[in-house]
C-alpha cells in the first residue's frame, strides 16, 4: 500500500472515530437529561416547555409543602447558594403568590436567576439580600440557574422552582 493511500486510510478512520465519539457523547447527554431527578416521587409527565424549549415537568406534589413561611401575604424563604447548588432544592411555592427570597451565598459570589418570572439577583459571599417575585400562575417545574460564574462546575449549578396549585384565597394554617 502506498504512503498516500495509508495517509488517506488513517484520515478516514480518524474522522469515523471522531464521529462515533461525538455520537456517543450526544447519546450519553440525552440519557442524562431523561433520567428523573433524585427528589422526584413519581415519574413526571410533560406539562409545557420553558423559554429554552426544554420540557417542564408536572409532578405528584401531594406530599410537598411550600418552602419557608407565609407572612403578611408573602411567602418568605431563606434561600442559600453554594458551590454548586441551591438550598432548599426544590424551592416550593404556590401558584400566583408573592415570594420573598432572602438569598445568601455560603462561599463565593453567586447569582440566582429564574427566567420564567424575570427574577435575577447577585449576592456576594456571606451576605443575605432580599428580592421578590410573583410565582407563575401555572403549576409545574421551572429551572433556577446561577447567573454569576462561580467556579469550574458553574454550568451544572441548577435548582428547581416547584409551583403547587393555589389553595383558596388564604394560606392554610399548617404551612
């Protein structure tokens, strides 16, 4: 076999190998997206899509109770950001209620962003800052992202906002 034919065979096999590797990476990423979140109590069903075209999920929310406390018609929640997550996760609220997050960073500067409610806040380490938004009217799951680069795994720092259906005009006493 001539040198030119060997060179061409190596190039073709290299391209085929890269294409196979890319296909494997894409397949693995798709399988990871389809895996249920560890906090899910049941298999979710498709509800709608967020602004990025990703499917939002409807959950069996019967065992869940809203996060934080209800004061003067406002849901008040201590919400912490840390490398690389949020607490509480999921952040659970009722549809349409006013939510006041008391956001704190435990380590480095972080941001919390909920695109569906046009909420964004930046918080430096060891500070707590208050910010409010109105929960979506439609029950379901909405993503929470870190909006400030906070380290090498920043892209995987995500949380969830779970919106439960409203309960009448007043908040139940046990929540």
